[in-house]
């Protein structure tokens, strides 16, 4: 891809990062973000995950958070660093579109839109496994379509799966569909084995207890709740799915404009595997934010499909315009009304994609938490505890996993014994 296109996408992305930081401020969006932020801070201060406090994911998310907090122990170091991760994802989306179409305008549009998709916008710059894995899976899909990069692709995909065990699903989908599956698969297995061995060497058997055993003990959501979450996901991903289907149709017909059918295949596998992760909402504590890893490849396919259909089928332009309008209005509703996103929320739903708390409410709760007696642990949300620099009961940031998994009974007793609390 020409360097000037990359420069334009980066410039647009940097402007978006500044504007999104002003929009986001210290608003409270994601419970998991606060859990991982508190865990990363404790890691920096010498407490080990899996040994000193309960954690529910493999080490990379805590290592990444600790690295950012080591630069500056505060919210904005996390938001800045993770914003750059989102920017890297946007650049990779632009690269994907260019390689499929060799058209500058679609590539730049895709890169500019990548951080503004409804679910990705809701999860912007959050310290979660999804934020870290999204660019890794997309890069793995791109490299898996290149024989010269096949082995490197396997390593990148293994690192993505190391962020969260469930991400092995889209990684394996890419491996199965690529023409160089032997090279990619072998590299994936080798790198995954090295990462697993190193993790167990450093963190011991507690890693298995926290990242695997405890996760299997978490309860299940009701069918009603699952139906609501999946309906919300379908509503937000519908515009991208329509465009992605167009891309697959045109790539299958081998039209001259389809420059890279191998990449179309690996991107489709990445998107399909990512969408399957939506089924994890059957597990309590899971949310549709897991689809953050599916949106970048879906967007790349959707933009390529729209570009091909626009030039080859004039009758499709009305559909493309309607799809773009729906997607744009969904994002606009979240940007202008995050407490009540009138179109990002699925029709007839009572809630969906809104923030947990506004910046003003968050600031009030932080002030109240700071006024608590210093000797008492904070009993509220981990995100508020992180901002207020207060410890959680028993130094356990993830009280949800303590309540859900008997594998964490020792940590649960530590938290229960830490009394009195504030508030």
C-alpha cells in the first residue's frame, strides 16, 4: 500500500483519538476494564496474579496494563496506549481493503471508520483482551494469505489466543482456511507451547486455576438474556454483514477487481470465528464486547464488497447507501447520547451499548471513595477504586469471579475477611 495512504489513515486516526478522548473522559463503560486496570496496578506494585489475587484471563492483558501503568500510574496512560492499539487496528483494516481492491478512497474510508463502529466505539481504548487481540487476529489473517509470512502469521495468532483462550476459535478458523495451513498451524502450535510453558513457569499452577478452571465454573445466563444480547449483536453487526456478504459473492465470481481472493478467505474466517464468540454470552459475565475482534475483518470485507458492488451493479447503490446510513446513525447515537443511544440500542430494547456512568457521576463517586477512611477497602466498582486509588476487599479486583468460581475459594475468604468496608 502506498505510504501516503498509510499517512492519511494515521492522521485521521490521531484526530479521532483526540476527539474520542474528549468525548470519553473518565466515563465508566466496561466493568472488565476496571478489573484489569486494578489487577495491572497490583502487578506493578509487586502482587502476582493467580498467586496473590484471583484473575480470570491469561497473562498478556495484565502484562500490557502493567507496562502502560509503569510509564504513568493513571487512567490516561491506559487510554493513550490502548488508543494506539485501536489505531493500529484501523491501519490494518485500511491495508486489508487496499490489498483486496487497490483503491485509495475505500482504504482510507475503512481506516477512518474502524474506531467508530458501534461496539468498537463502546469498547474504545478499554483494557480488555479484545482490544489487544483485535489487531493480532487481523494481522494474522493478512499474513496467513502470504506464503512468505505464513510462519509469522502462526506466531501472531498464537499471541492473540494467549490474550484469551476463546480467541483460539478465530485463530484456528484462519489456519484451516489458508492455503499455507501447515506452516501457519505449525508455527501456531510451537509459539502457543512456548507461551504456555513460560506462563506456567512464571505463574505456576494458579494460572490453570484462574484462566481455565474458574472460567468453567461460571454460571449460565438465562435464555431470555442470551436472546437479548444476541439480538443486540445482530442489530449492530447487520450493516457490516450485508457488505461482507457482497464481498464474498463478488470474490467467488472472481471479478477482475477482486485482487486478493486468498485474503478474502482468511478475513472471512477471522470474522466468522469472531462472530461465533458471540455464543460465549451464554456464560455469566460475558458480553457482546467479544465481537470487537470480529468487527475489523468484517469492516474490511464490507468496504471491499461495497466498492465492488458500487461500480458493477448500479442497482445496489441504494442498498449500500441505506446500510451506510444505518451504521452511521448507530454510531452517531452513541456519540451524541451515550446514556441513551437511541439507534445503537436494538429496537424495543430497554438497554444496550450505553455507558455505565457518565463522567460527572464517575467523578462524584471517585470523590466519595477518596473520602473513605484509609484503612478500609472500597466495596464498589473496580473502575472507581482504580481512579480513587483505593484497594478492593482482600486486594481482590475481580469480585465477580470470586463469587462464581469455587476454584477461587481461598481468595474469596480473603475478601470476606477484609472488614469493615467503605461505603
